[in-house]
C-alpha cells in the first residue's frame, strides 16, 4: 500500500484501491493505527529502487483496541522486514461462557458443506448492496446460524441413537434375565 520510488510517479493499483477496500470491509492495518505518521517499509528492492509496506496485520474494528505494540523489525536476512505484534488481552474481562467456535467435523462433511454453500449463495444474492461491509457482516451471521442448525440437528440425531441403544440394551437384559421389571407406577 505505501510505496516510494514509483515509476513515472504512479502508484500501483492496490495502493489506490487498498484503502477504499479496507474501509468498505471494516478492516484496519494495525501498524498504521499505532503509527499513523511514520513511513517505515517492510520491503526493499535494490534492483528497482523501491520501498513498500506490503506486510499487514488486518483487524476488525472490535479487535482494534487490542494491539499494545506493533513494530517493524530490521531487514537482516532478506529484503523483507518482519512485523511484530504484541496484543493487550484482559483475560479477567473475557467472557468465555458466550464464546462460540466452529467444530471442524461440521465443515468436513460433504452434505454440510453443500448446505452451507447453498445458504451462502442465497445470502450473497439477497445482501448484494455494492459494498463489502454489509454482505460480510451478513455472511458471518448466516454461517454461524447455519452451523448452529447443523450442530443442533446432529446432536438430536445422536441423542435419538443413544436412546435407541439404551432401549435395545434394556430389552436384551430383560430377555436374558427371565423376569419382568418391577412396576413402579406411572411417573
């Protein structure tokens, strides 16, 4: 995105469209947030006499307060400099009870992937506003909801199978014991 030494004074296509894309998607470059006025670079091409900031830590707005320190390390082994990021996490304030994560087994099953794909295609067609932020937020919610439906359905099926196995074991125990179970009355 940040470049110097451009040919004919023109910057690349991404350096023009990149900031707009970041704004529309709601993402931000953490290094640029912490160092808004500095012009350090992460790539140096001696042959082309150009410098560029091509490595980024992109972050959603709700995570932007987390960076404690972001800095570009020296170019020691190659023509690219690593970026180091230190995050500030308040573990006491993190609510682990409401967190949700994707179970890998859900997305590994082909039938589940077909259901997710068709739901996503319908969501994209419904939420096509020409901007990136609206469909992206909608997609995140739709993916989560679809996976929760699949997970609940899988859980219901597992519980039904378990109940069937327990009934089968109970019937087998009764048939091998030779006596009827005691009648405790209706619950």
